[in-house]
């Protein structure tokens, strides 16, 4: 058998190389994602990933993580503590504070008076969930949500805390959750990357946190597993557009010839990497069509657009990204990571919190409703939450109302989850009466991660990667699945 | 969980070492979960993807065959980490495994050995490894262990911790193939495997390969031609000689070193301030080009500052250690940062020189390697004695070395002088003016006679971004005016953001403007032209401004401007019936807005939420000022009161208030004060612009070092002294206990790791994979070398030759092994898919930085200029802006800076250069490259301006010098890109495409011109545009061929 035949045979076996355009495309992605495809691919079936995954039947096929960067104030939004109003302006009791570590923005502040919630709470839905009046649309879907009110973490600064949620470690360098999932589970999408990231921020840009690219990095996994950042302006994917003056038709012809010439090379050299290259170029061409189709909202019904709010048409807004998230989910993208900055209300709680809520409330709720009405919610896990919470006491001076704020607070905060195997309409865990410490059914970041992996059919202790002589995993050496929140 | 509560929520999980928790073994390895593990398992030992060199029948080598099994399956609970050791049994030492009481192993008697009994046990409580660990030994592995015990259980030390011994050259049959000693080792293994080496590569392939490997750029057609034509026996050696002399050699070798040294031009993290480390980058290039011996290269970078009479260059070399990220995020604890930095420095040196993974010893003793947590902090102590305190995010944190040009130095001196002069002038003027204060006092109640009072100076706010909550279209003009059009919602809120070059803002002004598109010319969009500004909210750098109304030129009754800042949507400012004219409202900030010079990030929220529909402002402009707000108002009542007091009866406070008020009215003084401010700013700016490279320095009094519990900066435990890991040879008795002592210890010829780790990394440079594939880990869990004797021979040869880097590189590229062709036969692919036996030449895609350099070189655009400030070539717009919320703008360079080599590209750590793929992130030390193959890479080389422009320039090159024939021109382009002539089939494909493209562009000349406009280099306008565009398409095709981006 000559080398070409040999390799074609091998590639057929490994699904590197189908004759149809579709075959090439799926082979391309399999390779993009893993370099190890597994058998005859059909559209919509999984490509790549580890052969022993999932470890058991998954409840969720994909994840949409609405990361509220900057850290929303749990005590003003979900974790209703009447005690705060009672104690408003009085020094928080030392036995509650316990001298815990704070960021240097309040660690030096001599007085730490309790700040009563600045919103009004009411109970909603059959579940009677407490939700602030700043989040009317979220309140409407309370019965779809599972609130975890006993989240806690370790970091007191944004970048380490976000890195901790996304990678299981505070210092950059480990794979992010989306990279782990792509590595482990491969992809269900023929035309799109398996792990997509979109960012947005409040209009005022009031907090200035940066979206570091290690938030979607692949760490020590191969870089093909890293998240693909869809940009907020211009081409969503870098270098997607053909250069001016080179039409799609001309591009097609050039690509055909690149393929032909690479096939000659393959015949001569027998290097399977050449076959992979051929399929990657083909995939690039397909993305040039699939991405513009993805971002074309013209066929969305007016009622749907309206649900997401007026910002939905502005590329790069949270509302736009939420609708994109649904469209990506429909197209089989496995991990969709939205990051929205603007919650870091150190000095502008009274003015900015309401604005933040207004910008994000409708889109977040619309996404859940929209997924539900399309039957996607049952196997799509939606997660809403920040990297930590905010202090139940004041940052600033009690008399300077306009500049009231709350500092970073890792000891208790609230997340909500919905869809994909999550028990709806419940509230899990509790913080103490000041919302200071998680005390009942505490959920640590590693537990949260273990639970997400569990919903995806993964035993978090068994998805590992050996690097520098050790087996790393997302949950480090910790984490327990939070079973009571599972449907 | 236990650990978390112990550390009260502050521990940093820096290491994922598997360990016990709650007395349960959790973890870890699922063989099936690891890419290549099946091959490994079959081979019976942790040899990675090296084809088996089976011990199945031959003699057993402890370090190669047995230790990896023990390490992988037993060390986790029976290894070096005392805290998690089970049953007090350790299997990583001879004493432990053969202990007197309850020995695990009885030499010669596998059946009596507890270890084997437990491995074979059917009892889930007894069997080892425990089922919960997800570890399992295969039947052949168990057989191997039994045979080893029955053969006498010969023990040994982990191979990499024993000094290399120079091996004899192995005997081989095919002596004719040998070019140098490297080949003896390669061939001996091939012969054992009954494999033949591949034939030598063609001369074209070889010169292209070696030119990429040694210079990172392609050979020119003339160089290829000369080599092909040179029939001399040493033709190849001559090429290699020439390449070693090329300054591009240093640039090529520097790139990998920059990855290892996590070099970047910014700090990383929030703010991502710039730093000036490029003088160190240039030091590296010089060191390679001058062939600085590796021992000097090492000593100067780790401890150049501590050498006797250290030169500037030697101090500069130590910048290596300061390339780590700096976290300037607000609220960060300085002491925590400092510990992070020292850890990064220690771990980087450990990875680069020792090839050991020290990181996990931050928290506990190593699970596999004989390294303790105490070893970690003793090693850390070498770097713990420097002045850096961890505070702030300054990219010029002392100690630094100044690299200002003489012009910069003299400019600063000049600016200092100007600043002093301005101050003197101001002080003089103030004195003169003060003399006239009493006259002013007399006049203020009556007619002013002291000259024209100072005026407030307003600066228009030119918006960066405009948002409407409800779909109004907002368009700004250059003068800052904002005009609304399109949808006219009942209510709306606008957000205007702007980064204004002003700090210490005292007041804002809103100017409403008429416009012909509105009823009654507006300024509102309602059915009568009115608007109601229900609320105006302003933030400076994220902090809300506390506003007070100063004045409004007109207020509709019941709709006073004060209503716009009272927090109520029911009240607001409106102007009926004064439509069609300009109105202003001025708001004073109760405290200064923006205190971070030189600029302030402003956001304005204008809300129009009244129940009056469409009462939305349609045309307006915003202003800010940092003038004295006293100027905004008629004289304050307090001043009038003071004036009414007799001068000698006024108290000091009153005197000062009056004097300040008086002085602030004087235009000349205001100007003089402004001049001082400006001079100060210019001087600070110039000082800021002066390159300051961060270097190392020792504190005169050593800082104590402690073991940090779980690596937490604020949990010190036992004190440790400076020292090297106990399991490695000790430092010389007379070595200084500091970084210099450390560097010398690393370079001592008896050191088991340094030379091996280094030659391995250089092998990786030329073959893509090291002899030890895990270039970053030579520990027990690292991969065993594919050719252990060759590794040791190279290591000892490197030391013997005086750490001569070029000699080592020459040895490798001169070998017959290196010169083989890279074709893969089916049989060979089956036997050795990853080419670890080196029965063929290395073939892999060029790193992305080299692909870019290649395209620039082929097209003739490359600018050969060594060193200097980093450059900013083409990048899609908005990348930095999006990552930094507009705080940092990418100001692309022009002219030659667009065409400099890739290693000079400005590396912003939070969002690295977009045109590179698969590169190290430059966040932490990386010594091993990863090559992947994705559609995003294809999009880059197809569509990035750099590559489209390179195709255009290459097209121009062949049109100008490739003769008149299409065939010859295409052939030339192909030859430039691949160093070889195209085959008939290839020619025919390219010519066919050329015809189609030419036809297309001849019919669409405007398209052709569009394509040719890409990139800033001028094109030869004399060339026919359609034809040039068609060739550009062909050249883009050629530059995207697998062969063009691959080292063959």
C-alpha cells in the first residue's frame, strides 16, 4: 500500500477525511477539538473528546454561564436580611465580622457600620423566593430558578476570584472550565467552536475590570481547547472576513487549490498533519459563512427581541450577548461564557446598582424564558453569579449617601442556576442573619464546579490531565457534588 | 475541607497535587483519560510515546522500568510527603521499601513480598492501589515487578538526580552513515529496532530547514542556488558557518528564551501598566550572537548584580528575574504580591535550569520527587532578599537601571529648569499682586479696578461612546455636540462616556443646542421642542460626583434645574417657551472629580423619564472645568462679611480666605499657576518616558524566610535558611549564600540537572520534541529520555566544551540524524508515529511568530534592525480598547515598524498580539511549545493584513524580477516560498488559478484596486492593477500551503 492509500485508509478510520464537504467539516472540528475523532460522524453527533466521557448520563448538554463580574451585592438583591435595616448605621458586631480578611479598600477603614439594603424585597412565585424590586423580570421566573445562598470563596480581589471560579486556582495558568469540557467532551457543533466567550460591561464603565484572556485560557491543555472570544465590535471572530477585494467566490477557488496542492504533498510525505490542515482550511471557510448567519438577528420575532430589551441590537451589550448565547446553544456550542462587568459598587451603590440591574435583569430572564419556550432549557444549564459577594457593612461614610458602597466579600453570596438537571424553584443554603458568613449547607467554589461537571455527566475526580508529573483537575483536590440542588 | 478551615479561607490553591482529604484517597489517574497513556501502559513504563524498548525479556533497569511504576501507583501515599504517608511505609527510598519490620519487598522472593500480595489481592479493602485511587497496574506491569523482585530487586536512584556520566559511543553496523557522535546513539537504537535511517534530505530542503532553525527566517533564492551548486564536501558546513554569523541567529534563539523568561512589555492585571524590559531582551540577543557561554549567560541573569564590580550589562542581565507579572489591582495586599513575585522567580529558575516542578512544594512536600516544602522555601530564600515590597502596579518598580538616551537626560534637565523658572515667576507675581490686595479690597464693593477678573475656562467633553437606553440614535461631532435622531421614544436615558485630559474637575456645564430638525428648533424632541432633564448623574473614575446647581440661564416655571440633581424622576429642568436657543446649566462638584492625573474617565447619564412624552433632549454639549469654582459665582456672602471686618481684626482663616479669593480673580496669576502645573506635568511625563528596566539587588540586611503554611503569605511557620534542595548535591562550602552562590551551583560540572535540561531544550529547538519530552519535568513523573545515553553524552560534551552554545547547536545540525528527509512511510508511521526514534527528519509547522517573519522575508518587506523599543504593527481595531474599556488605545506604528521581526512586537500581557497562535502566553515560564492546527490559524494567515500585504509584495517582487512569462513568475513565487521548483502538477494548478483570477480582476478592476490597497507599503503603480491583484491571490495561495508554513 502506498503512503497515500495508507493514510487515506487511516484517516477514514479516524474520520479525518470524508469526501463530502460535511465530512471534511466534521473532521476538521474533531481535529480542532481533539485531534482524535471517533468513528463515523453524523451532523449533530459529538466529535472529539475522551472516549470514557461522559462517565454517566448527563442531565445538561451545554452550559451558559452568566458571570456577573465585579460581584453583585447579595444582600441587596437576593439574600434578604431584615437585620440589616435594624442595624443600619451601627457597627457590625465583632462576633459576626470575626476579623476576617478584607481587601485593602476597607481593611483600613476604622468604622464598619451595617448598611441596610437599599432595595425593597418581596416574595415571588409559588416558591416564595425573595427577590429585590430591582430585578422584576428575574422575579417573574423565580420558580425556574435554584438560588444558592451559601456560596463562599477564598479570594478577595477580582482577578484571582474570577480565575478561581473559572479554573479552580487563583493564579493564572490552569485550564478554564470550558477548556476542560472541550477537552473531555468534544463538540456537538459542526460549524462553530465548542467554547465561546462574550464580554460586556455597564454603559458608564464604572468599575474598569479587565477581561484577561486567561479567563478562557487552556492552561496546560493544548491551546485549541481555549475559548474563542467573540468580539463586541467588528468581526465577531478575528480575521473572519476576507480582505477587501477578494470575493468569497475567489476565496473558494484559492482554497480548492490549496487543498489540491496539499493533497499532493500529503501523497508524497504521508504526514497526517497535512490532512488535518486541509480540513482546517475548509472549516475556516465554513466559519466565514456560519458566523455571519449566527449574528444575523433579522429573523428573530419582534416579541423575542422585545423580551431581551432595547439593548439587544447593540453588538457587545449584555442583552445582545444573551440572545447570542441562546443562538449558540441552539447550534450546539457546549460552553458559553458571558462576562458582564459593572457590579463593583464600592462608592456608587445608590446610583449604579439600579442601573446595572436594569441593564441585565430583562436579558438574563429573557434567556431563561426563551430557552424554555424552545425546549432547550431542560438540557441547558444556566448559571448567574459573581466572583464573590459584597460586605453587609458600608464602604465609605454613612453621611455621604451618594457615595455609599460595599466592598468585596468572599464569605457569603448568592448564585442562581436554572435548567439542565437543576431542581427549579428552590433556595439552598443560608448565610447568617447579617449575610456575612455562609453557615447552612455551605457551597464552596470547588463544590459548585463539581456540581456543574456532574450535571454534564462527569465525575470531577476523574477528569484529569497530567502535567508536570501531576494529575490536575478543575476542582483541585476538593469539591463535592451538591446533590440537593439536582432535579 | 479540613485545610480550608485551618487557613480560614485564605489559602491559595497553587497546586493540584493529588493528596488525601478526609482520610479518603481521592484521585486520580484514569489511564484512559490521558491521551497517550494506552501506548505507555502497553510499554509497561512511563516512556511517553517512545516506542517500547521492552524490558519484557532483557535486563531490568530500576530507574527506567520499575521506579515509574512505583511513582505512578504508590508514591501518592507511600512517597516523599510525610504528612500524607500511609502505614508509615515509604517506597521512594531503599530503606523504606526494605525496612526491617514489615518490609514491602523481600529481595528474590516476589511471592513473599507484601507488595505483590497486596497488588494481587482480591479483597477491595486490601488491594493496592486502592480502587478509589483510580490507579491500576496492568498484568505485564505486575509481571515486571515480580521479575524485578525475583531477580534481586536491585535499587537505584532516579536517573536525573545522578550526575551524567559520559557514555562510550555505541558500536553500529552502518558506520558510513555517521557524521558525528550524535549519530552513533541514534543509529544504535535504530539498528536495535531494525530500522534504517531515512535518506538525506534534498539540498533545497536542508538549507531551508537549517536556515529556519538557526535564524528563524527562510533562505533567499540566491542562497539556495549557491548551496545547490556547491559540490564541495563541506558545502553544508559553510552554510552553517554563515548562519551562525548572521545576527538573525541571536534573534531566533532569543524568542524561545523570552517565552521561558515570561517576557512582556506590560505588567498584566488591572491597569496593565507598561514596563521597559526591552533593553534586557536586546541583552539576550547580543548574548546569543556573541556566543556567550551558557555558564556566564546563567550567572549574569540570575545574579549579575552580585558579581564583583558588576558592569551595567551584568546588572541589566538580572532583569530576567523581574519579568514576572505585577498585580496593581486596587485593594491588593502588598505583602501577598511580594510573596507571589518571589515564588514566580524561584519557580522560573527551577523550571528553566533544574527542570523540576517546585510549584507543588509551596504547600506540602512533593508527592513524587525528593523535594520537601522546606526545600522550597530554602530555595525561595535566594530570591527573598530584594527591596521590592509588592505594592502598586508601577512597571518601573525599583531597583531599576535607567536607559535614557543623552537627549532624554538633557531634556529632563531642561524641563526641571523650566519648572523652577515657572515657580519663581509665579511666586514673584503673587508677591506683586498681594501688594495690591488692599486696593482690590477697597474696589470690590464698588467698581473693580484691579484689572479684568479671571474667567472660568471650559473644556468641551468630546464623547468616546454614546448610548441610548431606548433606541435613540446619537451622533457626536468633533466639537463635542451630540445630536439625537432616529427613533423618538417616549422616555430615554443617554450615557456619554469620555476620557478627558483633565483631573481635579470642579464643575460641569450642560449646554442645550437648537437644531433645525426639531419642532421649534428644539432643543427637545417633543411636539413643542421642549425637554425635561429629570436627572443628571456624573461619575469620575467610577465615583459619583456630588453635584450642586450653580446657575441655569433660564428655567421654566415649575421645572427648575435643581430638579435634575434631586434624585426624583418627577422633577427636572425644562425651558418652555424659550425654544430654538442655547441654554446652559452649570453644576459644581462638591469635591474634586478625578484625582488620577493626567485624565479622568467621565460618564454622564442624562435621564428624560418625565411623564411628558418625548421630552428628550435632542442636541447638547457637555463641558468640564478645573478652574477655581469661586469664579462661577458672584462674590460669596462670607467674603462680603470678611471685607466688612477691619483688616487688623480679621483672623488668620479669614485673611487666607480673602487672599485666596483675591488671588483667584487675577488672570495673570492664574496663567502663571497653570504654567507651573504644565511644567510639572511635562517634567513628570519626560521622566515617565525614560526607559527604566527593572533589575535585581540585594537588601543589605537579609530578610528572614519562613515556610509558609499552604503557601499563604500571612501564615509563616518555621524559619528556614537559604539553601538548595537536600536531594541534590550541596553548594560548595565557600559559595556565597545568595543568588550568586545559587547560579554557580547550577553551573557546577557535577550538577546532575542543568546540562541535561539545557541540551534537552536545545534538542527540542531542532527536533520539535526533546529527548525527554517533558522538557519542564525531569522528575520521577517526567518522561524517561528516548535516548538516555545520547542525553548524557550531549550534557557532558556541553560541559566539556565550556558551555559553548553555538558548538552544541552545530553538533546537532551537523548530524546525519538532523539531515534526514522527513517523509513518512506507512511502516514507520505505524512503528513510531511521533518520530521519537528519529528514523526520519523532523517535520512540523513553524511557530506562528516564524510564519510571520517568513512571510515578511519572502515578500522583501522584512526590516533587519536589531533591538530597541517594541513595535506595534497591524492589529484589528479595538482589541486593546475592548479589553481595557477604552482606557488603553492601540496606536499602530507605521513605516518600518510594521515590518520588524516578530520578537520586537509589543506584548501586552492581558491581551497578547493577535496574530500569534499557539505561543506561550508570557504569563508564567513556558519551556515547551505546543503546536495545534485550527481554523482560526487558517483565518489569520488568509486574512490578516500582514499576510495579505506580504502576498501583494511578493507578487510585485515576481512581477518586477520574474521575467515576462506568467509561468516563470509563478514558479519564482513558489520557489521563493518553498526553496524548490514546483512539479508539473503544481505548476498546472497555479497557472489554472492565475487565469481565473486574472480574468476576474480584469473584469473587476475596482476590486483589484481594493485588494492592492491593503497594507501601508506603497505599491508599484506602473504594474497593471488587475494582473497585480491576480498574482496577489496566487501568492496568498502559496503562502498558505502546508509546505510554506512547515519546516520540512
